[in-house]
């Protein structure tokens, strides 16, 4: 990157520096990026583990109550649902996330996306419209992008480095007209 004010704002927004960019060009995570991703993974695992124990203990409690009352089918169904949720959460704790560095090059375009809150059964008066921006580069789409980036990046050609599974943008660099 050339070092302009816009480049510095982009680096700040995506939280990368020149060391990160050099590692990403080689298809690797920098030490700092690797540490940040591992910390986020550990936090997510702890969060899921807490919910696993909540569902497991709740399922066991409801199951004991179902055994005690014997003929309440709702309690048996509730027990089954709680234990299945606990099993699903336990399985997701051990899911490997592929954080290999991916790359896409092309013209950057921003698209405003509007969604309604709630579900299809929620009354229309209770639903609100929430808008956000997606950044499209080549055939890749990245969600929840800051609209402040539109002015500096829209229509320009960039190389975007991101993680495979979580699609987290690691770094970006402007493609000069000579390449």
C-alpha cells in the first residue's frame, strides 16, 4: 500500500499492519493474527461449553422430574430436546475451524442490504428494517462492512486476504494500475 490517509484508515478498520500483510501475501497468518484468532476460538469454546452444561443439567433435571411423574409426555419430550441440544453443543466444541489464508482480487463494490427483524410470524408492526453493507470482491461477499469504507474503496481494485471458514478479512491491499 502506498501509505495515504485512506490506506491508514483501511488498515485501522481491518486491524492489520505491514507485517500482517506480508504474511498474508505468503498465504500465512502473522503471529499477531494467529494469536487473535486462537483467543477468539477459545472464547467461543468457553461460551459454548457454558451453554452445553446449562442444557445438560437442565435436561437431567427435567428427566428426573419426568421419571418421577412418569406419564407426562411433555416432560419426556422436553428432556429429549434439552439433551439433544447439549449433544449438538458438545459436538460443536470440537469442530475444527479452517483458518487458512484465502485471497481474492478484483473491483470492490458495496451493496446495501436491508433485512426485517423478527420472524415471518411476527406482526408487521413489530418488525423493523435493519440495514447494513456487504463488500463484494470478485465472487466473494463479506458482510457487516463499515459504510465509511465506501468512499475510499468502492470501484477500486483490491486484493483481499481472508480466513477460509470464518471469512474474516485479515488484510487488503490496493492493486496499482501497473499490475
